[in-house]
C-alpha cells in the first residue's frame, strides 16, 4: 500500500469511527469538519499541492461536467503526476467527500452538499472549490483566470434567470433554509421550493469568486497556502472586542457581499452572462437559450434582482437559524410601505456581539426577556444588528413589533446589540443599518423613499435609547429629522 493510499485509508477509518459514535450514516455538516478532513489528507502527505488536492475532490464529487472541463481540464489530468484522484476512491473516503461536496436538493426540500460556516451562513462547497481551483490553476500554471466567474456564479445565475418563467425574477433566486441544529448540523431544509441558485449556492459562488481572485492576485514570489489554510483564513477568523470588522483588512466571509460586489460589478456582468450563456448553448446544446428572443431582457431583469437581493441588501440571519421560539398568538400584519425607521440600542446585552454563537445567544436572551418578563408576544424589534457583520431577523418586514410605543404600526424598530451611551457601535454595524438595511427596505417597497429616521427617545420620552453617543451620531444621518 502506497503512502498516499495509506493516508486515505487512515482518513477513512477516522471518519468511520467518528460516524459510528453518532447515529448510523450521520456526520456533522459544518465547515470546520470539512476543513479538518482536508487537513488530515494534507498532514499525511507533506508537500501535497493544493491544486492536486482540490482537483481530486472535484473528481470525487463527480463534477467533471463539460463547462468545468472546458475551463479547468479533466480532474484526473494532474500536472504534478500524483494519482491522488484514484487513492481517494476507496469506499469510505469517497462517501465522506462525495456527501460533503456533491450538491443536490431532494424531493423533500433537503439541500445536500452544503455546510454550515462558523459565521452562521450556509455555503455550497462545489462552487467554492471550483473558484479556488480556478485561482490555483491561474497562479501555479501561469494561465489566465478566465473561468472564475462562469464556474462560481455565471452559469448558475444565467440559467436561473430562465427558470420559473411564471414567477418574478427575485423568486428565481434562493431560497434560504435552516439547519436541524446549529451545534450539530446534519440536515438543511429549504424554506420553499429550490431554484438553481439557492442561497447556499450563491454564498459558495461568491466565496469561490473571492478566494479564486485572491489566489490569482498573489504576488509572484508568494506561493499559495494549503487548502485547509485558505479555508481557515476566510471562515475561521476571530474578531476582537472594540474593533470587530472595522479592524479586519483581509477578506473574511461576513464581508462576502461587499467584497464580491467590488470584484465583480466592474466586469460588466450583463455582457459576461451573455457570453456564459452562449458558451452553455455551445457546450451543452441547450438550444432553448438561443431560441429565446428575450435572452438579453431576462439577463437584465435577473441581474437587477440579484444585485438587490445579494448586494444591496445585507445578509439577514433568519429566526430559525438563531433559535427563536414561536411567537405567542397570531402575528399582526403591517401595512407597507412604512414611513419611519426607529433606531435603538439593546442596552442589555451591553457588549457588542462578535460571533454568530454570541449574537444568537443574545437574540434568544432578549426574546426570553421580552416574552417572559415583559409579557410581549415576541422579541420586540423588527431587526437586530450584530457586530459580527450580520442582521438578525426579529419580527421581520411584515409583522407589527413592540419596539416604539405608539409608533409600532408606522415604522420599523432596528436595534444594535450593545450599550452605546458612551461609545459608538462599530462603523461596519452602523453602515449595515444606515445604508444596507435602509436601502434594502426602500428598494423592496417596505419603506418610503423619503422615510424618516428617529432615535427611540424622540418618540418615547421616558427613555435615553439609543444612548447619548449613538444618538449624537444618527443626528448626522441623511434621513434623520429632529
């Protein structure tokens, strides 16, 4: 048995014993578990090329379609001569990586080939790894990085704009879903019928585009890190108290929307997608694309929906993901659009939350306090902003909250976790509220374009919310009114 084959045998045994300590056939589907499995392979094979490894993973998952081969070549055509793709094909290790990477949606709405990232979002591994492979190929082989956009987002978006023709373009993107458990994730169920471009696929595509471009743009003298290190740097970062994302200069997953926009928007995506669709027609013989006289309009409308949903709007962590309890009684619908946005701070919890576990814990604590101590039907706020880079769903866009007495039916109540009497929230958290969430609300028809921002204290005279320091800051915001 060769050293390479033996390493995969050890990996397979490790996986089997791990699985056997849980219910049969079940393994945790989170990014950390995937990174650990990759690192085991790397540790057993010092000097292993990250390009060889990511190609072997592609072969294991059966992703040698004609578009991928067009840009990257066949996955068993390894330039460094290592037969890694054959070693990985023993039964147990094949099962592990195939289930982790191969993307499908079952008839029951379970999305597979996706993992829970440490930041609380869900990522499809296939487009992520294709983007990394494209970047590695360009860097290590000195070839142009022409396949990054088509393989990560282009083909998926282009084809999704032609599906579900009886539905508006925004419905052809998504949906999101929720895990059975964020601590021990095993099953991810979608919130509605799947499209080609689920949230997880788009997250993986954006991440693949970012990391692929990062690898392509490495200085000539700098060699790529191991695959596990590439993934750790992007997903397993730690934010520090008092700084949060403001102090982060590297590319990390909570910033995928703004970074992918900065990378991709200058590329003239309409032209790029038209080229991708022409290539799909040529390679895959999808003649219906060429026969559709409204290809250009479908791409234009679809891109507008994509930009609004994934670039203008912030990532919102749904209630089921942070562990919300059910609302007591039936929710009361709002009459949209609303005229006001009421800004709050939570006061308690008093410290900014810097990670998905901490922010989720804060959300559950506030909901428990509002329901059990205050006697309200649910958490008071429409949305809550964390300092981890995400917005958390409270009552949401469509349901009446209890955030601003006497004004709940005319405005949204949005709070930033922390006490901002003497200090300000992070700049990133304030921008999520001021620019991203507000713009999302206006463009989505939830807030009027001439909406008014008020601090909580302006509407209710017995409170100092949102804190003196924060209130002084929002007085300079463009929609603020005295």
